[in-house]
C-alpha cells in the first residue's frame, strides 16, 4: 500500500484500500458499532499510522452519510440531519 501503486484505471492503490473500509449498506447498525471500535483500536495501537487515522476518518464519513441518506438535501429529515452532524 505504501508503494504508491496505481491501477490500470489510474486509481491509487491506497485510495482503493480506503474505499473498502467504508461501511456498505448491507452492514447493520450493530455491525457499525463493531467497526468503529475496531478502527479506534487500530488507531490507538498504532498512533503513528497515517493509514489507520485516514481509515477511521473514512469510516466516520460513511457512517454520517448512512444517517443522512443519499437523497436531495430538501428530502432529508431534521432527525437525519441531527444524526449526520453528530456522526
């Protein structure tokens, strides 16, 4: 991953790796809590790791968007916005 690998389509290897860490819609809410604890543990165990911190950030971005949903802003409920901001 640290080699700077670029795939045939021009995607950076590290970007593709980080995308695999974003929770998919199939992951249930309780699974997200488990994923969060794993990412937190990874960052705590390897505080010098930039990859661990970026992975945690990517997780939080995906987690927030899970609450908001993918619709237009005017279709997002007040409760969805609240959870989005909290996450």
